[in-house]
């Protein structure tokens, strides 16, 4: 699966999950302990603007953590996601990209983007009772990229990522991906 096919698929499905959230679900908890549904949507949409600016060699001038969506978060997300895809297509991967002040290899930032949106899309779908939409191929590719990108020193207490959650031997690629990102998929509760 090529980079753009992977990114386009993950972003499109994440937009669908955002669109599927009901207004009465905003206060629900999510598997991402720091966020209820509304805060997670704001985080997802705020950070897509950061990634979109970075891949266009710009700096996002706002504060992603303070971002608040308007009346149509799915449209906001899809518009910025389209710009994100366009930036990668236009500028490619043979460069460094800045998303949080420091400059990183473009491939690393791309991998972070895929990890971010598949994982948080899963969080949001799970919290709101939606079918997790990501394909096994997307999740397999995202997991390979996550394993290459996320070093152990970023895991644990007071760190951005939790410990890898063990899953059953027969777990789906989606479950293995979110477990790698510190989530406890249903299959983690079943014996292998």
C-alpha cells in the first residue's frame, strides 16, 4: 500500500467517524483518558491543522490544544485533511518537516500522522458505538510504521504513550495497532 493510498484511506474513514458522532454523545468518555468525545474531536481536528501546515512548510499559528470546532467538525476535518494530502503530494518526502517546533524527517512525520488518525479514529468509534472502519491492510501498514517510529522512551507514566497492551494471538491488525499505541481492544480480554 502506497503512502498516499494509506493516508487518504485513514483520513477519509476518520472523517466518517467524526460525522457519525451524535450531539448527545459529546460528554461520553473515550479510551483516551484525557478526553471525552467532544475534547477528542477538538484534538483530532486541531492537530490535523498542525500536520497540514507542517507538510506545506508552514507553521500552524494557533494552539492545537485550545482548538474548538464549529458546528460541523467533520467538514472542518475533511477540508484540512484534503490540504494535508495535497501537501504531501506536492512536496513529497525528501525533506524535513516541522510540526511542533523541531524539524523531523518527513517520513517520520507522515508515520506520526497515520498513527494519530487511525488510533484516535478508533478511540472515537469505540466511544460512540460506531463500527471501527479501518481495513486490516491500513492497520497492518500503520502498525509497521508505528513500530518504526515510536521508541520505548515515550511510553509509561507521565509520557505521551502507554505501555503496549498484550493481545490474543489471533487479534486483528486493527486491535494489534491500537494495542501497540497503549489501548486495550476487546481481544486483549480474551485468551489466545
